[in-house]
C-alpha cells in the first residue's frame, strides 16, 4: 500500500488510464471506498482535511467572561495582562469553574488573536528591509549581564555599538549604564573602528542622552553633556519610538546584545576585574569577523574592510572629551568621600578639604588641585566602602591600637597587599617591643612602601626577621639590596604630574625691574671717586694695623 494519500491518488489514476479499471475494481484493489476513488479521478491533490472544532460544554458558560477579560487587556500594560494560568485561576476562584488548563489554553490562544484583530490592535505581521550604505548608519544599546567579579556575582551592563552595513560590533562591559559608561563606550567604539559613522546612529530613549521625550514627534530634549559630546564627534542621532513600537527600528543591535550574551557570556564568566573581561572581548570581536550573518555571501570582516575607509575621521587628540562625571565633595573626618552612595578613602591629610572626583565607568580618580591623590576601582553595591591602608598611616602612628580592628587592614588582607610577611613582622615586633611600639614599627615599614616597590619591601622584612631585627631602617636597607641584586632600581616610579598649561606664543613677559627703571628719569650724577678712600685708614692719632 502507498505510504501517503498523494501516492494513492497517483496509483489510482494510473491504473484507471492504463488498465481501464472501473471504480468498483479500483476500490476493491486498493481496499478503499468508492468515494475516495471518485475523488482521486476528479482531482490530483487530496482535499485538505477539515479540523474538527471541539466543543467544550464546561467552558461554554464562561466564554463571554473570558472574551471580556481579553478585551480589557488591550488597554492594560503589556506586563500586566492575563495569562492562561491567571484566567483559569480567576474562573476557579470567582466563578467556581471546574475546567482543565488545556481547555482554557485552546480557547484563549484562538480568541486572543481574533479579539485583537477585530479591535484593530493586532501587530503588523510585515517588515520592510532597510537599505544600509557602507560607513553610514549604526545602532547602540545597553544590555544586562551577570559576572562573577572577584568571587562575587555582580550585575553588569554590556554596551554594544553595531555598524548596520557590515554588522561589525564593538562591546564594552561596565559596572553601570550611566552617562559616563555611555560616553566611554562611544569613545572606545570609535577608536576600535577607526572612525565615526557618517549617517545616523540609532538610539532608544535612554536617560544618558534624552532628558524628555516630546510626544507625537521625533523631537527629543537632549542632555546638555550628551549634546556637547555629539557635536564634538559629529554624531547624527536618530531616536526610536518609545516602548515596543520602536524596538524594530534598531533590531540589529537588539539581537546583537542577546547573541553576545548567549555565546560569550555563557556560562557566567569568572574574572578578577572588568578590564580582564574587556580584554577578552577584543579577542571575541576579532573571531567574530570570520562569521557570516544570515545568508550573506561575505563575512563580517570582509564587509567591514569595505566600510572602514568610508568612516569619518576622529577628532584630533588635543580635542579630547572627558567622559567622566566630576564631583566636588568634602573629605569627612574618617578620610572618606561619598560618590554615588559609595565611599572611597583619601590620604588623611586632606580631611576637611574639598577635592575633585572624576567618576568613570570602571574607576574613581580623586584630585586635589591638579594632583592625583587616590584612584579606586568603581564600587557597584549601594553603601559599599573602599579603603586603602596607606591613606591612614599618619593617624595610626598616633593611634597604633586602632590598626588591629580597622576596616582598612581587613581589606588589605583580602586584597593580598598585607601579606603573611607583614603578619610575621608585626608579630615579632610586638613580641620584642611591646604591643604599641611593635605596631608603630610595622606602620613605619608600611610607610617604606611609598618609596620602594612592594616585593622588595616584603623581601626586606623577611631578611630582617632572619637576623632578628624589627626596624624600618633595616627593612629599607635589605629591600634596596634585594632590588640591586636583580640589577634594577627599588624606587617606586612616581606618577607623572599633569603638564602646566602652555603659554600663548604671543605673550611676552617683562622684567619688573626693567619696567620700573623705564619710568625713572635719567641719572645725571657723576660717578663716585674712590682715589681718596685709602686716606681714611691713616687719620691722625690712629695707628696703622
């Protein structure tokens, strides 16, 4: 017997034509009803099978109620509309219905679409393909991702910048999705791509760029800092419609974020810092250039090679734009500054002074005047504190008893900067000099870290313990010996100071003495005569020496 109905129809028609068999003979040969034989002789294609509509007597009394709920859902927020489970629960609790879940699901899945179409609210089933020119358009978006950062699961954000023509995408993971991360992501993308797209860059209405959406129009009230940044780099922004209505307008980068999360952030990556993960991103992006998107003939790398020369050049280096956000907090009595519900330490000599904080996506840099006084990785947890033990050494010299229970010491131990060598030196110093003096000796050794490299000081402490002497002078001498034995300098490289502002070339400085002398009248007096000076030494009544 044939396996399909189409094959059966073909055999019946062949036998009727070749052998001239009657309808009854064909029905007897293939063991089918005569109606099927007549259908095969009249049509080459079997009629489609009608799907029987199932009747559910138990659901019938509640269909009008379900239709009313589905109609009300058209005006409800998308995330607060009835699910099949919620409809079944309401029917059971409010109306005492005894219906199976599958019965409700069959009815709701059909009626939801019919009600939406009847109300004119059904989503459009078609899309128009956009024509992308090389070097012109791009899309930007943020996405969420979880990372095991330094052993702690942390919520981070992935900035994605995607060129529309080639599909070349640049990514950067940050601890926040604020304006500083938004601007830094653009700068990183432009430098990686080697230029700026000459056409439109598509955005949703994210707060780092848009302050207010003007309804029923494409106009937006932009954030002043974003407007300055956009003008500096020559960006033409295109803002999509709010909500789900505008998601398709930058569908390329919407899918890119999910693709990146599934392929390169699964399983959850384990890193010590976000800089380490960003370095991996550069390798992943290089590997992506060999991929073909959909049914394209060329790879991403081949299309980008054609697109890269058409990008607009970057602004000159001297026209740099500071992407960080500046704050001017005052240092409290604990030697801390508060920035975005987190606190960071500074050297205690700045207590009570105002400092300038530059908040960036991955770090916090603190200045006093033009001098950098502290640099911390950015914290992500509300109320978190970051303390550096070196910032509190001057206070610990006066209050050595506070060291043992200090938060700064606990963080130094967890970070590994306070090593077992420090612990052994501290224990030996307290045993030989007493609790207070031994702690002061340790603090003096910690001060040595400001001038000598960390590993050399650790080697110096071990050498001092070997000879049974617990003083900072011995540690410093042994540290220098350890560095010199390897042929290098033990001194810590000082941070390069910020350059002083350049003097305009047409500005001439005049000596103050010359300026005053130019206003005085000419001196008409004769020069003094000194030929009679020696006569004063031989006055009458005075002996010569």
